[in-house]
C-alpha cells in the first residue's frame, strides 16, 4: 500500500475520529455506537482510560506467556502487564491510543489485527477486551485471524456481552447526538454465541466468568493443536 493510500485509510478509520481521540486524552466523553434502527451502545471511556478494575485483574491473572492486547485502547492492560514483568504488546488503529499506551509504560504499535504482526503463531495469550470481539463486524473472521497469531494451546480471553446476544450491525461513532465517523461494521456476541463460533475457528471453549457484580462477562478459549 502506498503512503498516500495508508494515510487515506488511517483518516477514514472510525477509531481515528477526532472525538474518540479527544475522549482518550480527556479520559471521558459522551461517546456511543449507533445504528440506523435506534440501537445504541454507550462507550465506557472513563473505565477504559482509568486504572484496572476487579474485572481487569481477573483477566490479567489468567494471562500466559507473551501477551498480545488487540485494540489496546488507552493501554491500561498493557501497562499493568508490563509492570508485572510480562512480555506484552498492544496494537490499536488509533494513534492517540498507541501514544497513551506507551506513556503508561507498555509497548504498542499502530495497526489492525488483520495487518502482518510480529511473532505470528507464537503469542501465549491474546486479549479481546472492552467489546473488541466486535472488530470488523465478523466474529468468525476475527477468531480465525487470532488463531493464526497464538501458539498451539495458546489462550484467547474475550470480553463478551451479557446474555444471549449474537448481532452484526452497521454503526457510526457518535459524540453526543452528532455522528462522528463513517458507517462501519460492528458485532456483539454473548458467551454461548462466542463458543459456537469458536469451535469452527480452531478454538476449544474453556472457562467463563463474570465481574463481581455480573456487569462484565469473560470467556477463555484454548487454541486447538
């Protein structure tokens, strides 16, 4: 891809929209994902940009080997893993997110999970937290891609939607009531839907757990050899 094409792609990337980048800097804003049918998903930017919480700590405690945080955002998990002495890398399409992660003391690089990445096939753990199973709007494609990134018997920890959810939508990023991005594909899945899809993509279902108040749900998948 040429430099001009790369710049155009970065500019059109929804998560490089100025309101999202500014929200990461300000550690909070009224951001949401919305479709044309009235569906709305508020984005919990204050939690994403804050310190790790109990749910995050439950994820960190389960990480094995070298860790790849896909869609690392402001870098709270990458920074926490680096402080624990684990080898970790965050990737994110948002330049501001990458800078924030580095400022928290964790290594990060700009790019998509679908780009060529270092250490493909050797990561011990991959993370899809904060709804990042929605990346690309096709969970099956994403699960297959992550299977190529981790080693045999490697671990994938996914934060899923509560309840029986299995949705694909065409959405925009909104700042308040104002559309702030082009339309793009997004997905949301619950634990059961994730496990069904994972079986077809080289994963075995493992542990499922929730945060202390049940507001966050997680699934650990194991890469089949």
